[in-house]
C-alpha cells in the first residue's frame, strides 16, 4: 500500500525525521487559511500517488494566501499528468500547503528492501531531485549504500559514514545521523517496504529537512498498523485491484487481453509465462487462493469480465483444497449473472474434476476445455486473436 506525501510526513514527524510545518487542504479556501496561519512564503503541492509533480506544474512556491488559493483552485478536481502517472494523469483531490524553505543543497535519501543481500538498505546520494534510477544508470558511483543488520538496526557508524560521503560539514553530521536513524526506525516499526526522501535538503540556515516523502508498506503487515491502514486512499487504486482486495483476492492488473484465473501464486506465474509463450499478453495476475469459495470464484470471474480489454479468459486450476466442482459452480454462477461476453478456455485437473466438467457441460456455457496448460494457453490466445 502507498500513501500520500502529507501522510508520510505525519508518520515521519512522529519519528523525529525533520519535516516542515504544513496542512492539507481540500478546497482553495482551506489552502488560503493554512497559508495565512503559516505566514510568509509557502509551497502548494498536489497530493497524488505519483512523483514528478514539480516538473508537471503540481508544486508552486507562493507568497500570499490569495496566491495559494488561486494555485490550489487550479489543481483541485483536475487530473495532473506527470511522467509517473500515465497519459490520463491522476485527479488531485487535496493539496499540501507547507512552509517555504531556502534550499542550499538537494540530496536523495531512501530505504528499500535489497533483494541481493536480503536486507534493508539505506541509500543516499548527493544527486537530489533527480530520479534515483537515472543516477544509478549514469553515475552509480554517486550512490552510497548501507546494509542494515536486522538485529542491530542502522548503526551510528553507518549513519556517520553516509554523512561523510555526502560531504556534510562537521556541524551537520550529528543532525544527519539523527535524521538517518529516525528514518530507519520509522521504516522498521511501520513495516515499510519503501521510503524515499527526494529531495532531502540542507537549508541555507544549516538544517536538514525532508522536503518530499514517499512511503510504501508491506500489505501483509498492515493488520498490525490500523492507523496506517486508515491512510488508504481508494481513489488512487486501480479499480480492478480495489474490488479484488475487498474479496481478499491476489489480483494485479496488467495491460494484455487474456484474463487469467488461477489458484496458487506459483501456478498463476507459470500461467502468465505460458500465455506469453503462446504469443499472448495476460490482462492480469490472479490467484484465487487455495480455499476459495464459490462466492470468491464468482467475484474473481466478475472482476475479470469487467475489464473491457479482456478478449478471452483462461482458467487454469489445479483442484486441491479448491475443488473443481466448486470452481465450476462459481464460474457458471458468475457467467449467468454477468453474461459471458468473451470466449472461455478451462483447463482443470485434480479433486472432483469429473464433477466439475459435468457442471460446465450441463450449464450450456460455451466453454472450450483444454487437456493441458500449454494447449489451454494456445486456445485462449487464438480465441482472443479471433475476437479482435
Ligand atoms: P516531486 O518529486 O513530485 O516533483 P517534490 O516534493 O520533490 O515533488 O517537489 C519538487 C521540488 O519542489 C523540490 O525538488 C523542491 O525544489 C521544491 N519544493 C518542494 N517543497 C518545497 C518547500 N517546502 N519549499 C521550497 N521548495 C520546495
Ligand atoms: Mg520529489
């Protein structure tokens, strides 16, 4: 799960990562009131789950409450297109109004789960404001990395080493160590999967401030953090994924045209591979889970059918705990309720497979059955090509 910048800053403030004063506004009038309260120069920032807002006109330094209101009015209720949003952009529903700050230096600070070491890594770079992927590609030597020992946490010497590499003057080193340590604590205690402070700035007054903040969390740990879960913004989610998560289905929307319904994450991955191998593109990853009920299967099928780009559906089930007859009943119910508008290919094996096939045959649905996965993938790809 991802959250907004202003929410990430609320969390970071609690952990004593230095952030500026500010408030979130849903109307131009609220933006003006916050600017009035803060006084002086303020910055109005569009709140969407995407970066690149600065370059796209979603961030502006203004000198009066009237200007804050005017800029907020221009943003609110309209989509903002940045290089991270895709061509449709994302509708701005709120803006952060924050104190302005005199920037002396912009840096990059982040924490990620590092797959290579299997640990969390603190990443810093003197190249702030620039995308870290770009720095990694063009000047990888400017990225410093400290692997965090899960037993010890980020050690003070590691934090100091990063501060020295960033060429901080002596008087900033202690502030940097405190900031990095606070960030590491926030990451760990919140079960974050990603924190990105881009830019972390050194102000002209010699302070360190997190000027931007992005946080992502491990969904499987959210049950431990009801306060973080409350930050969820459904407006920012793919509607297909939102529906699926309400039914506890593991669903990821993709851009192809073959809807896939599979049980088990491993088989779901293999199914996407084999669809690609057969020359097709999956429209989604979907694992209905081992113990799926008829209702869950029905919902899964409904979500796949609701995707207008789906031109054929491939159901690939190995009946174990999820029995083939339960699957068949779910599919038949959903197809009756929603109307099956695209070709359907089913490959199933395992528990109660004969009963499952019988239910499908008696349903009168136009189902093509495949003897194995590869045949099923080919049939689905061929059917989708015909439908186009
Ligand atoms: P994004 O990454 O989406 O472009 P940022 O929050 O990083 O958004 O803001 C873009 C730029 O705007 C920053 O690199 C910084 O130069 C400037 N900026 C952001 N917040 C402030 C602020 N409070 N005071 C002054 N400048 C700011
Ligand atoms: Mg940024």
